[in-house]
């Protein structure tokens, strides 16, 4: 009878092949129809209780343990990003303009294989395991909050929740996390600028929204640098500028899209007022006008103390103490935060960088890919966490 690590290693090819299959067929948030049916079929095949169409495309598998009153939730997100893959690999995205550039393909594969392994050991489970395949992590409002609203934390009631994220900022095979605030609140905004279009050669007869937009982009940086206490981490980024169609025309309008990241809702709450004051005054200084639409996004992700300790204890069994790292706070947002607002648990990075093989591109890069040899480590974490969580 092989031990768990050896048993999981037998599934290495399978976890890689699921990952590549999902990678080749990426789908964006709430449209993960193929991914969802692949997950559903797999969970049915291994004999789990399966619930689908939760938050549109979400799937939940349940394995029942000896004690029906205790449940641990293991979560994988499953959506891709609306970007074009530039990797030249055999398992390159076959869906133009859509790419798994955030490792969610790996998350799905690891949790599916963990479910399969745990199904073989269901007699050893003290409590229930809920395998949660969540849609739309990348797009606000996200699948987590919808799944919670549709009751994913009840029937059976969830006591703990754990999730992981692949990341090339850490060496392959390391596990990195931090107690307390771990990831940022991720808000988004849209600024509509109205000018008055005309001929590019007669600017005095127009109000140029591109000049207004350019000034706004630069001035928005002073929200962070001049208006927020420098000991508070805040990011304001304009990620998209749209305006104009021709080189010799002053357009009517410009639109800016951006994001604000903070570690504290109290800070986030003062930001829209500051942005609004700056954009309205700049626009009117240049004879135009500007309107702000601001949307509060995922809350900061907070790793609770007991959950963080538990992750470290399980990680030590798998990768050894020397590969457990104290992760810095990430200004990225994660809607796993909603689960951790409701139940204790933790979220962590599974390092997947392999510099020699060129697998060191950041998440969301068109060249993102990760070292697949870490997938069995993630599987082992899920399996051991589920077996150990109710072993006091
Ligand atoms: Zn992402
Ligand atoms: Zn992600």
C-alpha cells in the first residue's frame, strides 16, 4: 500500500493532462460552460454528490465524512482572461483572444485530482469535503459572492475554507503565505470625459478630451502621492484609455478605465471623492466635463491565524519547513476574500517558477506558463488538508 505522496504521484500525468486540456479551452468568467461540464462529468464519474449551475457555471462536489456536522471547503477558480496567448506550446489556447494566464487551469486540475484521491480514502474522512469550482474570479462582482448568496456555505454548513494560487514570483515547490491582511481590495472606476470635437487644425474651436484625459491620468497619481498617508499602501492605475478615430480629428469624448487597490476599506471609501474632485476641476479648467463611476470591488483578503497555522502545518508535511515562505502582501485582489470573510481558513501561493525553463513570467502576462511539476504538490495539499483538518 503506497503512502499518499506516492499514490498522488501516480496521478501526475492525469493532473497535467487535465490542466492542458483546460488550458487549450479557456473560457472567460460566467461563460465556463465546457470547463464546467468537464468538472461535472469528472466528479460524477468518481462518485461524488454533484451540484451544478451554481452562480451560473459553478460546480460543487461533496464527499461525505463520518461526522456530517463538520465540513471543509476547498476552492478552485476556473475562469480565463480576455487576452491572446503568445506562448508557442503544444497546449496553446485554441480560443483566440482568451487565455488561462492566471493559472486557474492548474487550480481546476489540482482540485479534481484531489477529489479523486480523496474519494478513494473516503472512509478516513472525519468530516465532509466540499469541492468548490468557482466561476469568474477575474471579473467583478465575481463568482464567489454569487456562490455564497446561492448557499454554498450551507447544507452542509462550512466550518473552514482553503484555497491556493499558483504564482511565478516564488520558486517551484514553495508555499508562501502570511497571516492577516494578505491581498488588497480591488476597486474599479470609469471616467467619462466630454469635450467638443472638431478639426485637428483648429483646436481653439474645439474642447479636446484627449488633452483633458492626459492631464487626468497624470494628476490621479497625486491621490496616492499627495493625499494619502504614505504609510498606507494604495495604488491608482489607469489601465485603459479610449478616444478618437483619426489623426486629424479632435474627438468628442474620452474614456478612462482604472483600478484602485487598498488594504483597508476605510481608505477605499475616501478615494472616490478625491478622484471626483480632481477630474471635475481638471475638466472644467480645460472647458470640458468629466463624470466618475466608481465600483467597490473584492474586499481585502484576510488570512485568519488558526487557518494560516494549519496551512503551514500541512505544508511542512509536504514541502518541508525550508520551503515555507512568509509572503509579502499582494496588491492583487482575490474574491476568495468573500469566503474568508464568512468562515475561518486561509489562502496561499504555491510557487511555480522555474527560471531555467523560462517559466518565470508574471500572472496575466501573455507569456504566462508555470512549472507543472508543482501540480502534485497542490493535490497533496488538498488531500492532506481534508484528511487532517478535523484531527485535533
Ligand atoms: Zn488573475
Ligand atoms: Zn487568479
